C-alpha cells in the first residue's frame, strides 16, 4: 500500500506541481487514495442502500437527525466566523489574494479550510439518512454530484491552494449551511414544521452564493495576483455547473409547485360565486405540503 501511495503521489505531483508544504502530514491530506476510496464507498452506498431498504421498514432517525444537524450547524457557524476573522486579520483582497501574503492569518485560514474539507466527508451522512428514511426521491443527480465532487475537489485545494483566494466560496457556503442545517434540524421536530417557511430561500441563497463566487473568481482572472490561474478557471466552470443544476432543481421544485397552486386556486374560485358553491361540484381539498 505504501508503494502504491508513493506512486499515486508521484503521478499527481507531476501533473499538479509541488504541494503546499504547510499541510504536509495533515490527516487525510498526505495521500489521495483514502479520499478516493471514501468517495467510492459513498457511491456504493448510494447504489446498494435503496435496494437494501426496499423491503424493509424505514427508520425514523429523529434524535440522530436533530443531533447531526445541530452539530453541522455549529461547525458551519464556527467555520464562517473563523474565516471572516481570518480574512479580516490578514487584510485579504476581495479581487485577488495569493496564498503567501497573509502572514499568520494564512495559517488560520488553512486550519479552518481543513475542517471545511473534512465537513464534506461528514455531509455524506445527508444521503445515508435519506436512504435509511426511504426518502429516495431526494437522492438526485444534483445531490450525489455535489456531495461526491466537493470532498475530492477540496482535497486538491488543501494540498495546492489551501488559503488565499480559496477562502471566498467556503465562507459563503459555511454561512448558507448554518441556515440549511438549522432548518433541517428544526424540521426533524414535528411541532416546529408549521413555522418553517424559509426552505425555498435556502436554495435561492445557494444560487446567489454560486453567482457571487463566479464574480469574485472572475475578478482574480481580470486582475491577477499570483494565485494559480488554472484553479480560477476550474472554480468558475464548477460553479457554473452548480448554477445550472440548482436552477433546474429550483424551477422543478418551486416554480411548478407555485403554478400548480395558482391553478388550484383558479379552479377553486370558479366553483363559487357570491359566497355560494355550486352544489353539483365538490370543492377542492386544501393541500398540505
């Protein structure tokens, strides 16, 4: 295994160039193989899990969901605060920031971004809970693409550009995840569900996040500062893929639902006149979403 890891590292290093020595020896970062195998395991569970659960009773997982979502909410809040304060301390430039000019703040950013990378492994549990609860309709291409790619992308980010311009997308995403995981934690409590009205705004926030990241990354392309240009182009392309997929999800989930409700409202209105309902037609039942 050691020989295999050395060969893999040699190949990747010959392709990517020298790694950032500041993360040498950090947990899971030394070799790519563990990250790759964990991703393969994730996709294997995505494939086998629904088949295994097909003829079995769904699990509630309510207590676990509350604890899991609370934990990720707190971790996301910690990362957001640490990234904001690190960027402030290092005097980071919004338009372009290289990876070696922030002094001690760079190391603070690197340490937080390692947790950000590791959180992408923890977030595999999102999908596993869907499987255990038999919510297979939520295991979409968007969901599995996003979860599977993020862990791998951030392994490479942490080894080659673990600070500097890499901070922006992670900062925005950590903030969005505070909102998202707090929502899902509260929604695990049945009594709270009638008061949770901001689900669609989380998706809107994610789309705004991707657009802002594209804009901020494009600034570094237009006004370069030494941050590797290839990483900038890759991030723009990846963000564009997420914009397309999340926009498609938003349209299918909310716009069509809005159109359906409007149609139901129109149908209901046509049944009544001056407060009286046509006795030959039964009024529509109210929808419960």
